[in-house]
C-alpha cells in the first residue's frame, strides 16, 4: 500500500515531499532549465492548453522543478496548493491583488515590513482599494475597522521588526464573519514553528529568500491555501502577469528545504541565548524575543508557536548607540536580510523601514534606538562575545 505523504514526519516531508523522478532515477531533484515544452501533435497542444489533459506549457505557467518545490512546501504547510513566485514581495502583492478590486477595502496590522506598507499605502489606492491599519493585537480594533466592502485582512506574525504577535485564530474569526479572507505573512515563524492555515488563516505567504533558502543565494516567494481559493483568486493573475520563480531558484530552494528544520531549530536556540545575553546587559533598554516570558504576547505565543524563530529586537536608546553597536560587531554582519546561516543585524529606521514616515514608525514603537538581529549558526560562545563587545561600545 502506498505511503500517504501527509502522514510523514516533518523531517521526512522536508527531504522527500513532492519528489518526482525522471526515468533516470536521479537522487537529487532534476533541474529543468527550459522556457517551453513540446507536444506530440497539434491536438495534444490543444488539449493541454484547454486543461483537458495535464502537462506543462510554458515556464511562466509552471515547470517540473518549480512544481516539486511547490508540492514540498504545500505538504510541509498542510496546504492543498502552493504557488511559487519570484520573491517574497511578489507573493505578498499577488496574495492581496488577487482578493480585491476597485472599491474594496483591506484591513492590515500596522506593524509591517516597509515594502508591504508601501503596497498598501501607495500602490493599492491607485486602483481604488482602500486600506485601514489597526493595532494587530487589539481584536476590537479589527472588528471596528470592518466595512461592508472589506475583502481582505493582512497580518505579519511575528511582525517585522519588533516581533509583535497576533492571535491568528481570533482574527480569522473576525475576518470570516465579515466575509473577508485572512492573509498571514509567516516568514519570521517559518512553517516549522507556526501553521497559520491550521489556526484559521485562508492564505499564507513566504519570502523563501529568508529561512527556506537560508544561505544567502537566491530570491523566491510562495502563496499557499485551499485549492478552490488558489484557483479562483490566483491562477490567472500568476499566469498572465508573470511573477514566476525561476527553475534554478526553485531547485536551490528545494535543497534548502531539506535542512530547514535543522537550521531554524539551531538558530532559535542561539537566538534565545543571545536574547538573554542582551537583556542582561546594562546598555539594553528593552529586548523582544518570542519565547521570553516578558514578551507582551507571551500567552498567544505559547498557544500558537512551537519555537521563537531566529530574530531578536532590542532598543539601545538612540541612533548613535545603535550605530556604535553595529559598527563594533566583528562576527555578525551588518545586513538587512534575515534567516541566513550567517548572523546579521540592521538598524530598521534607516534600512528596512526607511520608507515609512516617522509618524508611522512611532505608531508601532519603532524608534531610532532599535536594532534587529537575525541570529545564525555560528557558535553561541563566539556570538555572545561579539554581541557583548558591541554592547559595551554602545
């Protein structure tokens, strides 16, 4: 009797999920670098284009390597369908665009990555879509923001950069009562530590550039959800606007998935230690890490996350102190990326959230002293020494 891949353990799904071997029996997944595909006859082409017969047509519509990545990530997430995109921001853009049209309304948590805020504040209004921002931790705020034309909710949880955590199940209930869909950006938690679909979300998005690659190589994104919703809302926009993931990037991301659980588990262990090191230092005004008991949403985290992830945020009081900290680091890189095997830290006000007006940054508590650190796979002793030295200089 054939194995039901849905019953596999997480580690097995990451290594073997979605595997589709050619007749050559290769162990490593095949990389199909082809733009298009041939057909045995004109009639066969007709049937494939009409959907009467399955098969690939054009790389923008699908590719065998890309499909293996999609199938593996869907199996890991517990989703019926995954569609890959060229970047995480392409995934967020399509995820929202596919749910709304002119005259519709979106409600979003106000703590978002800078580019996500730009899409909502600058891009969507050009096409007649209204947006309301709310405190994502305030359930009454979500309820009060709903309008008759509300079609989508968007939340990052944990949010970038200050790791605010939203009660996904409760927000999903509010969205569904209003006839809207909930989109959750699950990048910081990763599919290893949090499953938004199981909590009630309709759509999950990822920047696969982050932990899924995890080694600083390629860009990629993903949108996951139920088959009917994915078909109705995203099939045509993905086919015709072209945010396709390249087969090479899909292959790299497939190999990244094989070690995802190992990497993020070790990174989370390192991050928890570093968070405690920073909290114990006199220069740190405040430290945020999801599994610390002093996190403002500790109860929610205990209910919906199985690990804290690898990102730590801390306030050193001023831009000058934050920059002195960053400039003193010798092992940790100054970089705006995250989820990498290499530890990296950034000053959000002048990098990732630079495009946000100061008033909007202050709304989410992002002042000039905050540093966001993505903790990697280096030895915890080396990281502790580097961070303490930089804190002393701050």
